[in-house]
C-alpha cells in the first residue's frame, strides 16, 4: 500500500460540478492499494498517517505535532495509479488491486481512520469516479509512505528487474572460443 501525504491549508474533491468533500487545515492523502495488500497494511497506514508529526507545536517548533494532536481534518482519495509500474513510457496497472476488492479495503481503511480519530474529521472522495482534487499544499510538505509489505515487494521487484537485465546483457555478450582467444567485434561462438 502506498500513500502520498500532503500537509494542506485546504483541499477539496469534486466530481463534475458537484463538491464531494472539502477540508480546511490538515492532510490530503492519496492512497494506492496493490493486489498484495492485506489488513495489516491498512492498520499500519492508518496508524502511521494519523501519528505523523507534520505540524508545529504551540511554541512554533516544527515537526512536533500530528493531525490527531492538532485536531485537523483528513481528506482521503483512493488512487489506483500509485500502484503503476512503468513499462517504457507506458504505465502498467497490473499491480493494483481489482476495483471490487480495493473498494472493500479502502472502506476498511476509512473505517479504521474514523474509529481511531473522529468520524467527522475524516472525509473522502468518490471511489472509482473521475475526480478533480484541489490541493493547497502547505510548505510544501509532501511525504511518500509505503507499508512494510509494499517496501518488500518493491525491493523484490527491483531485484527481479536487475536480474532480468543482467541475464539479458549476458545473453548479448559474445563469448570467447577459448580462454586465450579474445572475442572480436561482431564475432559469436
């Protein structure tokens, strides 16, 4: 599971001309759910997002208070495009969870956020709708966050891609006929 967390002075989401949700000072969360995410990822992300110290305290000390501490609002937006992998210049969304399963997990995330904080302080967009998200970033402060299983999956994907590149490179390299003979350009065995 991946999130882009933005500290905002205000944020809103519209579908067409309809205002779906809006918040004042707080956090705007873009949340991507991958096909391998579990309820453990939901718990990790909700707890981490609510407790991130992205705000200053009453004495002006930066990075000292969370959205919980300050009583600010949170606007959550489901964004499957965070689960993309680039294939050349084209995004591939095969790592994203299917819409039916993702909606259940996203609602679980929202329920946990609301029960851990305040039902009226957690707002969201409209799942699977074409939305316009209006974000007035404060700072700007933008924090990417991945659940631990997502980080492992990302590292495994990078390792697999590197191994595949090495194999591809090795296949293209000409091999000498014997240890003493150098390979000349264009020669293969």
